[in-house]
């Protein structure tokens, strides 16, 4: 897909946050998502324009203490 310099490009940015701990370390296989953030916007030569954004918290199912 080709876009000219005068067009805007739609973008979806996603940020996933997960449980973590250094002492004691949590194995990668036991980490759980705790927050999901998403931003929808348009990227152009003028910059990035946010169209919509969402933030969702997720209740972990694993151990309640880290």
C-alpha cells in the first residue's frame, strides 16, 4: 500500500502491561496481562492526531501477592 506525502496513515498503537517481580522472579510462563491500552490515530507530516483511546485493566488469576 502506497501513501502520498499529503495523506494521513491510520495507526493502532497497543501497549500491554503484565505482572512482574524481581524478588522472587516470576517465570515468563506465569506472567499475566494486567493492563491493555490502545490508541487509534492518524499519522501525517503534521504529526499524530489521536482519534480515540482506551484503557482496560485485567484482574490477574494467579497469586495475589508478589
